[in-house]
C-alpha cells in the first residue's frame, strides 16, 4: 500500500507536492517523543505525531520513513513543509486525533 | 573511497542542523556497502549523541574514524556537564527544558538508545564538559 492510497481517504490531506507518493508504507508508528521514534520506528513506517519541529523530518530521513502524518488538526509551519519538500518526505495533515487516525489508516491501507 | 575520518562542529541549540552528522555518516557507510542493520545502530547512536550536545551543552564537536573493522565516533562538549550520570542513564530520566520537551526532545531515552546501539560506549563528564565515545563493529551487506 502506498502514500497515494491514504489520499483516497478524504480525512487525510497532503501538504507537500505529489513527489514520490507512490512510495510503499510498511507499517505505522505513533509517538510524540523523538527518542522513542528513533529507537523503535522501522524503515518504511508511516509516523503519526503532533510534533511540528523540523527535526521530526531529520529523524524520518535517518530512519527512512517516507511519510509523516500530523494528527489532531495540528498545522505545520512553512519551515517544516519546506524541509519535507527538500527531503522528499510526504507530509499529511488530518483533523483526527492519533488513535482515530491509526484506525482509519489500518483500514485504508489494509495493514 | 570512504574518508576515514572527519570532524564536525556542533552549536548550542542549533536544531536546524541537528541530524546532519548522523546523516553524513549514514551516507558514507552506505557507500562503503555496510549492512543496513549496522547502519541503523550507528545512525541511532550518532543522532542521540548529537542531539544531546545541541540540547544540553554550550556546544562542542564530533569526530569519527572508520576502518575495516569498526567505526569510532566521539563527542566532546564545553560543559556544563552531567550532574549524575547514573541517573542520566535511567530510562525516562531527563533534564531537558520544557521548551525542548514540547519539541519532542527530552524523552530520557537518549543515552540508553546509544548504549543499546553501540558495541562499546563510554561517557565521562565534569563541569568542563562531557565526552562520549561510541564504537560499533562494521559488517558488509551480505
């Protein structure tokens, strides 16, 4: 299942350009503390978080996470969107809180 | 040809560039055909140590040296040092500021992530600064 599949669900909106949305998602990881993400998320995971610090993207790059979903209606600042574009990571926003977003994604992605 | 050694300067509170060193080393290890699980461990250890210098110190530097067998990465900062290293090694213990925590740092897992990723790990600290040394054995991608 790919990032593009997620966008078929109207609850999720892509804020970066459509570059590389054909990338595959292997699993989900949800957390708001970067050291846990660093130690536990696996390559190919989609990261769900409410953090909008550009360093979230540095972690995503290092772990090869192709997509970050900002939940709970949190909006990224220009700085974060710019960094996501540079690093070719798909940045998606949703009004759903993290638990509900996880449930939707499991269904949408048939994980 | 992989450069065997390189030095980096790390500035206090420079979150913008945090992650640069780990991503540089990652690229070099990839070029050298190192096993991806080994790369993951190096990246985790280097990133956490780099973030620690950014968040907790007045600034410092990092150097790595690589040979056929292993990579050694050392971090030195200019203080103020870690008051209680034993507690700092405990899972969940953090002295990060509220501001850093709101940005997702300060989980209290950094040193533990380093220790769990490294084959050898040492840390020394006084008010003049902290020194972290990491060694990870390298293995080529099969």
